[in-house]
């Protein structure tokens, strides 16, 4: 018997930061980990499964996702200090990364401050190897817990994945598991210093990112030795729009939803940006945002 919220044809625009896109055929918000395990074990073996955190790097096409979406927030979102080691923070997949940063700072730990600027969850950070200011998620992971399609739990370390810049692939390829929690090691520090650093990083972000309009952060990865935003801007694309999707005037690697963008406007914009940069500079930009589902 499931205890969480089960819905059908749920608009995913409610759950992704772009505030656009189609529906999920099945949508489940587990009450806790045991509930998630029961849900997964009961799905048909060929059902597509998508775990979603805060949807800050995700777009569901307008025709929708014909599988099961599992939302990890808020019930898989606990954060605690490890019982045996006070430099280790244990966080559920649904914990917001900025909350982990603030929790670590309050507990006089240093090194988690960067997570304050990544508006996703721990699960999303593990799946994307999110990073900024020189640190990446997996640099700090001691180990993580996963569940597989049958709902069985496993403990994994970095050695179980092929990890790179915004890239995490289970080894061997095809192992289908989802993150449910992770243990992060930070350094002993000073609460006030860490809190001041968080404030400073957030101020820097407010100044450089278009946080007033729905977006999904960087659309493309930075190519080696360069910045995607610089290349896009150099092609004169800042402010260019397709339907309700606009290349942000503040940060050219961000696509803003001006209010009524469809997923297809956003995807068309991604193609246009990539094609223009390729034609004008010869650089092939690699997409960072994840796009799933069917076209309308
Ligand atoms: C304003 C803004 C600034 C940003 N800045 C940064 C930045 O500095 N650095 C950076 O790296 N990113 C940045 N991002 C992108 C995004 O916040 C990160 O990628 C974040 O880690 C995604 O987390 P999420 O919970 O929102 O993931 P979602 O968008 O919900 O999902 C992203 C992907 O992860 C998968 N996933 C999510 N949870 C799980 C899970 N539990 N198990 C398995 N797979 C899962 C999803 O299926 C999907 O493929 C930014 C985004 C915005 C909007």
C-alpha cells in the first residue's frame, strides 16, 4: 500500500524551474524511502522512470513523459551530521543543495558554501556532478545510497561511476539506480566565516544571473578553456527570442522563460544557439540541461 501522493497527467511545468513543458503520465511523491521502494517494486519492468528533484536542470517536452516521475522533495530531504564522524554530512536526495550549504556552515564545517548557489537537490547534484567555483559534487562524496528498479538498496562510491564535468554514468553501463542519499565530507571550519562566504557567493550570483525569470541555469557546458556564455554573446544572440524563450540579456548561457514559453520554444532556442555558435565560431556546444519526453 502506497502512502505517498500518486497522481496522473501531472503538469511538470509545476516541478521544473523553467515553468514550462508537458505532463508526467504517472507522478509519485513518496512518503519516505520505504514507500519509494514499494512504488518502484510495483512498476512494470519496462516502465520509464525519472527521478526529479527541484527540476532546475530539466525540461519535459510538450507531449509529456510517458512513464513514472518520482519527486524526491520534500520527504527524502533529511540532513544530519553522521553519528560517527562530525565532519560528515548525511543528506537525502531530496534535500535542497542550498540547505546542505547552510546546515554545514551552522555546524562549523567549511567547503560546502558553493552548494548555496546551486538551486537543486542533492540527488540532482549527484546525477549531474553539479559544481561551481572550482568544486564539484563528487569531490566531496564519501559514499551514497541508491535504489534500483526493484526497490533494492545499494551503497556506492565514486569508483562505481564514470565521473566527469557535469557527467555521471553508472559502471557498468546500464545499471539502473537512483540516488536516495549521500554522505559528504567537509573540513572543520568556522560557522561565521562559512556563513559570510555563502552571503558573498549569493551576492555574486544575484549580480550575474537572471534570477527574476524562470530559467534552468547554464544551457550548455563550458567548452575546454572557454565559456559558453562568451561564445553565445559573441554571436550576437543576447536578447534573441523564439516564442516565449529568450537568450538572457544578463547571462547569454541562460534561456529565460518570458512567461508563456513552451518546451518546444525552449528546445528550438537551444538548437538555434548551438547551430549559430557552430557556424560562427566552429565550436560545438554540448548541452548541459536534460530534456525528456515526447514532442507535442
Ligand atoms: C539559477 C540557476 C543556477 C544554476 N547554477 C548551477 C551551478 O552553478 N552549477 C551547476 O552544476 N548547476 C547549476 N544549475 C543547474 C542545476 O541547479 C543543477 O544541475 C542541480 O544539481 C540540479 O538539481 P535538481 O534537483 O534540480 O535536478 P533536476 O533538474 O530535478 O534533475 C536533473 C537530472 O538529474 C536527475 N536526477 C535528479 N534527482 C535524481 C536522483 N535522486 N537520482 C537519480 N537521478 C536524479 C534527473 O532525472 C535529471 O536527469 C543552476 C540552475 C539554475 C536554475
